[in-house]
C-alpha cells in the first residue's frame, strides 16, 4: 500500500532537547538540577549575561551531541563552531543566544518510523548545540497576559536542536517520529524525558505543498498531534474559502485545542547571525572513534535481535524495546529459564498495560540486588499525576508467576490478579514477598478436575437455551457457558479446559 497524501501535507519538526543528564550548564558551572529549586537560584554572571562574563564550553555536552549524531546515522562535522543569534526578548538576558548556524555539529541523518504505508524514512537536516533561554511564566493566558515572570534557572541549559526534513505526511507520523526519537535519546542516556521542559517541539506544516506555518513551543507528543490536526484543518478551510495561507508563527492553546497567531515568521537574516567571538572553532574528528565505542544497542537493533534470539513477534518486540527499562526487565526475566514468548506476552501485554492503566511512566531501574532467585531487576514507574506515588515490579516475581502459569498451577486470571496485587503493594513491603505464600494467602488455587467437571455438568443442565443455541451454530453461546463454569468455580477453573469439557460433553 502506498500512501497517496491526498491533502499534500508536509510536516517538519524542530525538537529542542535538554541534555539534563549533565551535571552543569552549557557554558558555566551552574548545576543543571534546577527543577525543584526556587526561581533564579541556579544562576551566575555567565548564564545571566553580565558584562565581562565569558562562556566556557561543557565538553560533555559536545560528546553527547556527537553520540546523538552517530545514533541518527548523521555526518559529524570535521570542524564546528558557535554563533550568536540576536533577538531581544526577556528570556535572553544577554540579548542573544549562543547557538550554531552554518557549521552544525551533525547533518544528514535519518530516523526510520512506522509510517502510513509501512516503514518510512524521516531525514534529519541537522542537529546543533545551543543554550536554553529562561522560562517565562505568563500571568493569565499568553494572549491576554497581565504580566510576565521570568525564571533564569533554565537559562544556559545545554540543548540539542534537531531539525527534520518535511518528510512526515500526517500528525500520526509526527507523533511516531517523536516517540522513536525520544526512545533513541533514552537509550543513549543523555536526557530524562520526564522532567519539565526536557523536550519542546516547533512544528512546521503546510497543505497542498504550499506555504508553511510554524506552531511554536509544544510541550508534549500528544500536543503536537493535536496541534497539527487543528492547523491542517485550519489551513484547508482558509484555502477552501478562497484565502491564502500566510507564513507566520502560531501558538498552540492546549486547553482549547486551537492555534493562535503570534507574529509573522522570522527568517535567518532577521537574527543577524555572526560567529561567537568568545568561543574558538572546534575539531572533533578525533573524538568520534572513542565515542562510537560507547554507543549502546539502539532500539531498532535491539528489536531485530529480540525477534531473532527470542523468536517473538514484531508487535511484542516493538513494545518491549519502546523503553530501555522494559527491554532490560524482559531480558532479566528470560535469563531465568522462562519461555521467552510467554514472557513477552505477560510483560508487553499485561504488565505494561497495568502500568499504563495506572497512568505511570517507567522512570528508572534499581541496581541489581542479590535475592533468592539470583540477580533481581526492579522496574519503577512514577505517577504522572503525583510524582510521590510509585509502582514497582521485581523480575523475580514475574519469573515465579510465569513459571506457575506455565506449569498449570494458576490460570491466567490468577496470574493477572497476582500482578495487580504486587503492583499496588507498597514498595517496601513487596521486596521479600514469597509468591507461593501469596497464592495461599489469597486462595489463588486452580480448581480440582472433579470440581470443574461438576461445574460443567451444572452449567449445561441449567442453561438449556444456550446449549441449543450452541448446537444450532451460535458460537458465542459457548462463551456464555464457559462464563457460567468460571462463575461456579469462582474463577479458579482454567477457561481453556472448561471450554474443551463443554464441547466434549455436547458434541462427544
């Protein structure tokens, strides 16, 4: 299938990523751990742009930029340098931003996503280093603000701005690109995507291959998709009414789900770029081989390996490699003589589903600790609504549950109940939980064969209409009868076994 792109949609993204795993800012020694600090307490003369203060480049930021460039299969510049981007806005105390212009550190990369018609390549035009401006807090909505408060704690944070080609053809593809890009960055361990301001997106979009419009500073992947859906519809309506789409910068109001005009779009010459006189050009070619050696196994490579090594489906491999933490957890489980296909199903379908249901994100892993069942791996999720709430799960517990299910000691309902109970248990109380004792405590035993046989006989005898419907060809009546057996056994029967016994009893 070839996606025809009937509306001629072209989408390009500019993604600003904070390198917040670094200890200090881009050009000074101020701590990068500012998120819980009082406003304007993580500042110094350099990031405040005071006269006479000179920048000193953070070498670790350059190494992170090279690492990102290699992961994007981009070209690393033999020589790179910084420029001044001049504009006057309260979030820039210097009156300019130190960035890169015509000598970016990375160019000509790519990211492969699941597109509208299969695998789709999104070109990476460039990725360059720059400093983050301060944060503006508008009193009221941005279009009707009665005042603005400025926090310079963020000013000077190291940023990588990645610019794509306009290769995305739908808001769905744009969101998939952002998911994939974030996944790569998390594998590289260069940023924490769950911190406020960690990733901000400017989306450029046009319809009918016409004039592009920029939607500025969107804070979430879902927000990008919503903003693009609205903006595409807005531009189509303008053209349908005989109007002309103008090149401009717009703001996305997440509460109302609409884009609002901010200003006409600036061009490069408006910023009066010139070389940063306080920072020398850099040659980083000699750094590349050593940095390349430190690259981890990236998502696409890991997905391919999982499918080959563990013989799991592409769907399960994609889900398991969507998070480096989940991928490591899965492998920790598989190391304990567990069927990898069964483990993939229980982790990708059930455990991940339970995390999502509780609206928690996978945040971190604890260092392995010696336990009864060998080296344990603890995966921890943090509530999006309340960061104080965490959910955790031990690989040893998952191993025990899967083995008991595989051996027929518990059925799927009981296994799910165990997983839910362990997830909701206080983290300090679950470390030494014994699964066998928990099963006994909760009464999670499979029904004996005689009890299941008796329940089947009663279900058939008490539901003549359903029996006749099934014998007449209505397959869903069989599900009803299985449900009756599960009800009579209080969920302790194996549903597959119950089904087989009913069919055998009715059809011989």
